[in-house]
């Protein structure tokens, strides 16, 4: 059995609502997998189902052979799967260091040590550790959200459109950080609108259309595919 | 000479208002922390203030405890009743939305107030306090008991700020107030935080009820008479903001006292309404906005 396995998952926001229509999806330990596709294809829904915010009506989700279906989001965090939502992913009225502290809430004994490591890795946060999160720029906020997830030393990081709304330079820096995090053997699922960047960062990719996998394969091969270039990469 | 007298009267009212406002801040913080986490205005703060005042009365008069331990009893009893009443009565309302829950809290407060009336009757009761002469300076008077009440209110407010700023539970509470879904993902148990906030919030209401009663007397309507000022303080400062509740309480407390310069005491409660009206018209989010901390 693999690291993360999603098999035949049907899920949506209400019982009757099927956004994912029998999706199969796998992630191996330590790899970056990107998920691209049009709006409404079910990319964010997939991450929410893995993170425990949605319970699939059918299908199985396992992480290191343990079922995640019906497990509370906080217990999934404890198992080493850290989810970073696209929006509202920091606590705006709390300082950067308080945000990190809540990020590591499930492992209080290691908080001080992890905080030191995380702040050393992201100097931009170290310089603003006493600032309220609402005063950070969009790029800094996304980095804080990712840093909060790293406080629990996850084995799998789920990033929902981290570059959305960022200026190109800030997005570039963010993808650099994603690569750096992955070098520490953290597997990453990257849901992105920015298909060319995502395919450049990832090793493997899934293209979701209407709740199902339309294409999957090596990211480099998909990036070179003329159909995919035409539809997602603008030429 | 006349100017001198008006100035002294003004300063006396200002002093009284600042002291009243500091005491008002305690139940206003209770109301605002409950709003910050549970997202509804819990008007049962009124009956819990009364319950705290009576619990403190029993401790002070029937059991003969001094004011300080009696205040602790007021906090604990009101907190426990708050925890139970939220768990058993208000929690089932929450799925129906905040207006339904707020109305449910009004019904709850009437019911609890009548339980107090059933047990203690309607007459006015006073705490067992040593008689002490007022202190005078520069033409102003202040009672030693008032100063003690002020010190207690300041200490409680400082303790709440320290709790929110430095403890793990306090930070978790602020995280839930900021973003409950994210706090849940990060491992904060929303149910535990809801219970903590019901206990602490209603405990503060009870403590505040006793502080209000120490200055005058208590009866089953003690909390009901104060709720407008408490609510006004929380709204003026920004519902859900703890520093806002303190600022709002001072504004309302001082405003109510200064109104005596031009109005009969009968119209004093109009100040609360006026403050709410003004804030909702000019700055609907309150003076400090809706930040939890």
C-alpha cells in the first residue's frame, strides 16, 4: 500500500451534491504532486476531503494504510497531514509567533524548538514575529500559512492555491519555498490555477475535469503535451 | 464660588463614572468574550449577574465570609450555572442561528431571574460590610469600599488580559474567535473552548453583579437593571473585543454619571440607549472594531 491513496471518492458539500465523482488519486512519500483543472473541477474539494473537512459519501481515503474517512480534521493534523486552506488561512488579529504557536497546537512540547527552526527557515516571518498577521502582505501571509502547517512536522502538506492573488514575483518566491520544504522529504499536494508554475514545481500531475481525473502523468511530460499547453498553458 | 462648586461636582461625577465604568467592564468583558467565540449576544448575562450577586450574598451574609472570598464564590457559582445553562438550554438553539439563540437567552434570563426570586423573595438585601467613613480630598469624596471594588475590577481585568495574551487556553480562545474552522484544523477543540468561555464569561457576569451590588443593594432585578449598560459598553467598544469592552464601559460609566449634570437620575438609562444609537449610526463596528483582543 502507498502513502496517500484516494480511491473512488464521491464527495460534495451536501449529501446530494457530487463534486468529486469517483476520483482516484495517489501520492508517494516525498513527492510533489500538482492538481490542475478548470474552476469547479473539484480540486479544492479533493483537499478538503483528505483534510477531513468533508466526508465522502463513497470511496476510501487512506494515509499510510490508515483510513481518514470520518476522522476529525484535528486528528488528521495529528497524523501528519497538514492542510493549508486557500483563504482565511491565518489568524488575523494574532501575531506571527502566536499564529505559529497555534499551528503547533497539537504538539505543545515541541513548539519552542519548532518555532526556532521555522523562523530560521523563513526570515521574513522572523523579522515580523510580533506583527499582527493582518498587517502582512499577501505573499507573507501565504508563507505564514505554510509555516504554521510546518509546525507539526507533517509528512504530507496540502496546499490549496497558495499563489492565488499574488504578484508574479511573490508567487515565484512562494514556489521556491515549496521546493525548499519538499527537500526535507515532506510530500506536497499542490492545487493550482497557475498551471505552468505548478507543473514546473511538481514531479507528477493530475488534471481534474468535472470531478474525475482527465489526465495524469509526469509533470514534465504533461507540460510538453500540446493539448494541455493549449488548454491550460495558453499556447 | 459657584464655578468652583460646579467644577467640584463635575470632577466628583467624573470620578464616580470612572469607578462605575471600571466595574461595568467586568460583566461587559463577559458578554463580549461569549460573543467573540459563540457569535451571539447572550442576554442571560443579566440573570447570571443576579445569580453571582446572590451567591456572593449567601457567602458573605449567611456564611460570614469577607468580601474577597465571597467574590470568588460569586464567580464560581455564576460560572457553573452559565456552563450548565449554555450546555442544556442555549446550545440546542445555536443551529437555528444567532437571532434565535439571542431570543432564547432572553427567555433563559427571565426564567433564571424568577428562580432567584422564588428562592430569595423580592426584598432588597445588603451585604455585610464594615462601616467606614468616606475619604475626602480636594472637596471630592470616595468610599473605601468603592476603592476596594475598583481594585478588584482592575485586578480581574488585568487577569483576563494576561490569560488571553500568555496562556495556551487564552490563545486558543482568540484563535477560535478569529477563525473557528482554521482553529479546528490546527487542533483546537471548539467544544472545550465554548465551555470555557461560557464558564469564564458568566463567571465574570456574576462577579460584576456582586461588585455592582456591593455599592448599593441587591434584588432579583439587579442584573436586569444593569444589562442595558453592560450591552451598551460591549457594543460601544465593539462586540467581541475585550479592550473594546473596557473602553466602552468607561464611556458608558462616565456618560451615565455626567448625564446627572443635566438630567434627572430617572433618565440615566437613556445614556446607554443613546450610546448604542450613536455608535450604530456613526461607527457600527464599535470604537475598537470586532477584534477579539
